[in-house]
């Protein structure tokens, strides 16, 4: 498969094509909407800053809680809300063998502090840490492919693609979807009631809400159902438009030169930390020329003996089997150079602009769900 089948168009790239194309119409229309909503986005950002709900604050909070919470246990005889430190390693080991005092653990509240069970930190994302992005079960069954989208409401423009929307939807379902195959809706499959229910499920997940998904085991099975696949395809297109059609995305689209060694090292450190913090982040990069951009998911980071680093990727332009065992990857040299298994020389690389805000919203929703389940 040629990579050109699944490139992503940036703002100027879309505006340059004809309005008559559905992807262009979707993109330009959304761009206008995004410009109108920019002041509201700014106010939301200020609100998050004032309440401490920022990505940088979660970085500090996570580090602090990881030091404090593994040694904290609330006993039945302590005062309400009072935590006592269990300093004896043998006692901690005994408690640990009886129940799990950890994020999403099964310890009762009289033995484990709610801050350990449902931490307001990156560790709340560990609930689905086993969902490796490259694993077939945890990906959309359809690719970022013009042939597939040609039969949907939003066909791609020539040379375009919905890679950002595909990566975003995949990431959100893997972080927030609580698949529950043991429970089925009473409504017949593909009935209006059934369709409306799962339409709301898709909306909730893509709105960064932790969501129960009855009747399905994983994202691959979910996205295989024809009715749901149709709804997901439309959501992928709209997620692409909502993210790619912002002026803030122009920065990465215009970077076609090699990164400096310092910039490359900061990128590697940032992405590696996000992977360690259960995030499998989306990254954006430019290859070939300006405005030729692509978005992928990083599943792991590996240091090499020569000082370079390898990002293993989940790339929506390729099938599930083609994304396994680091077949899709980017190598970042110590000198700042970057090249990919399918992209040739790469210019600028950045963590996708939606990552921080999406992660903060997802943490809040997961904490709320966890605390509700555990009576915190």
C-alpha cells in the first residue's frame, strides 16, 4: 500500500482543494466553526489552569502519588479518612497478597485508601494498560483508506486522509471503552433503538467519557458490525475535521527540516514518559515536503546502542497484521535526524496537539467512574 493513500491534509491543504469535494467541504466548514469557537476554547483552558487540571500538573501529581501511595493503607480501626503508613515490608506484603491496593484494585476501603484505588493521576489510565495499540483486537478493522471511505458520507479528497481522526477514535476507545460481552441489549441488533444506543456510546467515548459497551469484547469486534462501522467511519471523519482544521496545526505542517539534537532529545523523553504513563500518544510529523503530514500512535519506545531511539507505531494506513512487531516505526537519531519505515526522511515531529487536553478530560472521567464503582 502506498503511503500517499492515507496522508492527512492540513488547513491550507484543504482550503486549496475544491469545495465540491466532501472532505474539503467537511474540513472548511469545520475550520470556520473552529475559528468561531476559539475564544471558548481559550476560556476552557483558563478554567483548567485555575483548577489545576493541566497536563503538567498531572505529571507532578503522578510522581508524588507513586512515592506516597504504595505505602499507604487505611485500617478498619483508624479514624474516618485518616491514613496510616504501613512501614513494615512483611505487613505490606501480607496486605498485598490478600487484595490489590493499586489503581482499579479490589481492596475494600477499610484496607486501602481511595487515593490508591482511584488516583487522580496518570495511573488511572492503567485500567486498560494491556490494550497494545498494534494488537488486532484493539484497533478499528477499517483503515485510513480512500476505497473504504468512498462508500461513506465523507469520501476523501485525492491524496488526503483521515489519519488524525482514525488515531483519535482508536485511542479514545482503548482508554475509555469498557467492553462488556456478557450483556446484550434487549433491542434487536441494528434496530432503531439499538442503533441509537450505540450512536450515543460512540458520542460519549469520543467526548472523552468512560463508557460501558455491552455486547462486544473489544474494538475490533465492535467496529466489525456493519451498522456500527458506518457510524464509526463518520465519527473518524468528524474527529479529523475537528482537529486538523485548526490554525494551531499549521506549525507542524510547515516543518520540513531536520530537528536539532536538543529538540529530538526532548521529544524522545516526552514520548517515552507518556508511554510509561499508559498513554500510547499520538504524534504528528511532516515528510517529503511541507504540508505532507501524518498522525500515528506510538506504542513503545526503544533506545538503541548508537544513541538513536525507535518509536514503534500503530499506523492507520496499514492493517492490524502490518502494525505488529514494530513493522511500522520511526528512527530518531542522536543528531536530530528522523526517518521512517514507510516515510523516508522526516521533518518536524510533535506530540499531537489534542493529546494533553484529551488526556486530562479522560483522567477526570475515569476517576469518576472508578470512585463510583468502589464507593469512594
